[in-house]
C-alpha cells in the first residue's frame, strides 16, 4: 500500500451535468420512554501515553437506540474513489468501536449502509443517490468529489429529500443549492473562490498587479468556476486577461487554443485542467515557442502531475518543470499522522492512502457528533448542530479523543471538533471556514516542492 500527498484532482477527471427529481425525507426514531443512566469512560492522553482512565458518569438519559445511516457516492472504479470510500468506512468503524466501548452505542450507532459508484456521471450519480435514500434510508451522503455530480443529485434527491450531503466538490456555487431553509449540503474543503484569491495574491506578487495574464481552462464546472473567479479578481485589481480560452478536454487537436493562449504577449498564464488531459495541450503550447512553463500557474488539479507517485519514466515526464500550482494543505491537523496510521492499518489491501481523503474522514465525525449533540437523526436537527460542534471557543477534540467528545456532549457541554485535515470552522451556509494553501513548484525532475504557504483563515 502506498502513501500519496498529491492533490485530489491528480486522480480524477471532469464530467458534465444532469438532473431529475425524487422526494423522500429522513426521520428520527422514537426513543423508549424509560430513561437509563450510562457511564462514559474517558481516556486522558499525555504525549500519546495513556496516563490514567477517568470514569465520568453522564446525566441520566433515555436509551435513544438511534442509528445514523451513511451512504457513499463516488467513482469507485478509480483509486481516488476507492480511497474516499475506505476513509468513510474506517471512520464509521472507529466511531462504532468507540461507542461500543463506552456505552454511547445505546444512544447512537453509525452504519455505512452502502457505497454506490457514480461512474463519473451526473446521471449515474442521481441513480446512486436515489438508491441510497429510497432503499437504504440513509440520512447522510458522503460525496461526490465531482462538483457536477454533487450538483445533480443534490438538486434531484438530497435537498428535496432533506438528506445531508458532505461533498468534496469545490465549486463555490454548490451551497446555493441549500436555498433559504436548513443547510443540507456541506463542503468538506475550501471552495474554489478561495483558491482564486490565493492565485490572485501570489500571481500579483510575482507578475505585478497590472500584468496581462492569459487563462486557459477545460469546459467543466470546476475549471470554469476557478477560472472565472480568478478573472474577476484579476481584472478588479487592475490587471487584464487578454485571452480567456475554453476548450473541450476530448477534442482532437489543441493547436488553435495554443495559439490563442500565447497571443497578445502575456506576462504569464493560468491553466485550469487535470494532469492527464493537459498533456494534450502541453505539446501544442511548447511547439509555439512562446509559452514558458516557469511563468505558468495551475490550479490544484495540476499539482503533482509527475512526482513521487509516478512509477515509470513516462509518468515522471508528465511533470512540468517550472510550473507553480496551488492546493489546500490537508495535513495541518494535529491528528493527521494518526489518521494516516489508522488508514494504513485498516484499509483494504491494494487501496492506497491519499492525503485529501482526510477531509471526508473528518466529515463522518462531524455528522455523527452533530447528531449526538442533537440527540436525533432528524437531518434538520443535525444540520443545526454542525456549526456548533466545529467552531471555537469551545474545548477542542480530535478524532483520537472521540470518547471524551462523546462524554462532553452527553453532559450537555459544547465542543470544538478539529479535523485530521485541520480546523473546520463551518459557517451556517455550509462552507469550511479556514484553509491553509500551499504554493508548489515543479523541479527539473518533475517533483513538486512547497515554496510558500497562505493561511486564508487568518
């Protein structure tokens, strides 16, 4: 099993959009009338060594007997989707082992009801979500990490059915699907308008705020969203975008687009694409003799195009020396190393560790702790608790301290859950409130090295 620090989008390709409609609501079980006191065991850890066990008795509570049902929608035929699914499964198992050991399972259990393959298709994503909701009765869908697939099934299934969605999609418009009512769609990571701000700041420092930047991007929701957000910021800051070139990733030739991108004597370039498809544009750009990779920036999907995971000279050659890219740092949480260790121990053979899945791993705990705080599996009630359990100034807990966080909630105390990926600080509208971004540059051998870091939550 391998460990990879590459961006999520190194492993995924973009897709189109579709929608249809279905309505189904999730509802909470009715708790038994007879209350029952429970005992919670808290483990106090000092420098990762167990010092002592403290037995804390929670107030007498009814034996709720609730089960929070999760489902996964992701492209399960590729490595990223499999790692995504494994991270969800491992988190659910961790919750249940902890809840069984301290008696909280009498209140709330977690179950991964099913995992559905979206196949990279919005139409298939809708079918997958329908199955999870109508057949399995899930309250929480973990996925997709494609914005277009998330958009399709959220509109058709999740919001009408009042089902919670934790998405890895980064298009900033996704949370608009929530409307004026409860927040059902939650991002697991920062949105692309935040990444556009990082690009705007760093490229402004590199080229000058009034420079000319040509922008090329593939025709999909992710690329169009990031490219448009950057263009608005760049022009608003006094710069210009002489060429704003959109292309189809499956087109036969890219010579026309390459000529457009090098015209008007730009000071630099922004390319928003995925590693593998960009190779088809890279050749025509290089043949113009006017394109300079060292003056080119890419979004997070072009981070690590060659690099440490490349197992052959052909793969390593896909690295683009001089290229600078941005990408969220998902390793800033104090428990990230613990997550990686847990994954390596528990994941199915052959499913490699991908660091970006820390975000969906965190989301499993957020949904569970919000439900425990609400003492309900009613999704509207859970939604109201997401911000409450993920923001300061309350006492901080990470997943390794889950038993203590459970005990605190059942005592009626407030908590601040810190993810393996770092602080989450959810806003009421469904967005992650903090993010640390790395700017990386590809060296002559095709490896990415972090050259600067931006804390966008500061």
